[in-house]
C-alpha cells in the first residue's frame, strides 16, 4: 500500500474547507516546483481537471497541459477541455488531434483486451512525443486520488503515463492524492470548474472503444457518440441521477424498414446502473415514457440505427461495461 491519508486532513465537504485545501495546495505546489515546468496529461475527467486547475492557480503558464483527442471521447468533450482551460483559464494547453492515428490502429481489431492495449499503448506514445517537444520539464503532474493509492499503490490507472521511458521519468506532483472522489468534486466546484466537468460520470480509460463493441468502424462510432449524447441528456434528468448511464452500439445488424424498403441497421443499447463500490451494480428503472422519447430521438436523428434496446442486467453476472 502507498502513503496513508494524513490524520490532520479533515473531510472536505464545504466550500470553506475546499478553499482552505486549495490555499494549502497552492503553497505546497509552489514549494515543490518553484519556477520549474510541469507536464500534465489532461483527459477532461474530474481528477485531471481539478489537478490542472490547482496547478494553474499555483504556477500559471509553467504548467503544460497535453490533451490527446483519440477519437473515443464523448460528444463535446474535447471542445469543452479547450474552452474551459485554454479560453477561460488561459492554460498553456497543447491539443493533439490523434483521431486518425488511433482509429487506424484499431481498424479490424475485435478482441477487447487487444483494443485496450492498443489504446493505452498509443496514448503513452503520443504523450511521449509531445513531452519530447517541450523544454525544461522537470515535473509530471497526475490526478491521482486516494482510491488509486489504496487499489493500485499510487499508479493512476486512467490514461496511466507510467510507461514512459527512463529518460522521461519526472518527479511527480499529485495535489489531490489524499482526496476521495466526492471531495475532489467539492474542490472542483470551489475552483470554478463547470458542473458538466465536476460531475462527469465515470468513463473507462479506453473511452467509447469498449462501448462500440467488436471491430470499431468510424460510422458506427459516430452513431454511438450521437446516441450516447441523447441517452445522457435524457437519463441525466432522473432524480436521483444514476451513477452511470450511457449507450452501447454492438457489432451486429438487424433488419429495418425505411421508405417501404428493408435495410440493415444497428441497435443502440441503453445502460443505466447504480452502485456503491462498483463491485456490484443494479440496473436503474427508466420510466417508459422516457425510454420512448429516447427511442424516437435516436431513430429519427442518428443515421444507421433502427432499434433501441434497454439492458436491465445487474452486476454480477453482467459487468458494467459491455467489453
């Protein structure tokens, strides 16, 4: 097990507690980093975003954020990272459009574990290339949080950059490493990050790559991205909001009818679950009128889709993700 959470660190549940934590971390970051440069892989998730916002307050342009768009992010996420960090926070942000690079590597690959390895490995290679373009980098920032330390001895699993070569092994800066996820969200709110980023639901490291099952094709991936946006918009209005809710487009086709002619299209599967620890999960009841509204919106607006299904299976025996 890695470092233990300091006994002096009280639960961060209020804005006042978050403000005090932010002030302490700004001082700690400045003491650790001085006027040196720090590199951060900014995914747009709450952990890396809060880490970035803290470092921007502490060292400004000496933080270099690298956002890699691998084409497997949800609708609007790359644009949001650019808008929030570059346009609103004046971050030193490097945006890398690697969509073609990733999707070309994934073409024809059907095995889920192989897809994961390709996505993870290619991410490290892209990040390494961008790191080599920078001068004066002496620190690597990571959005490690306390559950990461408890579960994996301090190695951040999401977009893990631990595979960098020996000559790119920098001293780590991990300002939120003793916080739980709910505390990170409170700090994110206090830092002024938008709710859509602070309350971003859990998202797998391979992104939509494990929700576009089988061999990923660009047209099916784009259908998934559009359908997923509709599912998240609708299901996100439930009270309480489910822990996780998304769409899946499996690598199968079914017969549909359009303009009195038969054609082959894809199904979209809706998944919404609740969980306490992610070890077990239960399907969330979605009102039938909402299901019908989702069905109509997807079929009317998403090209290539002719069926909408609802996955009501629990974990176990089903997993949360389809791959």
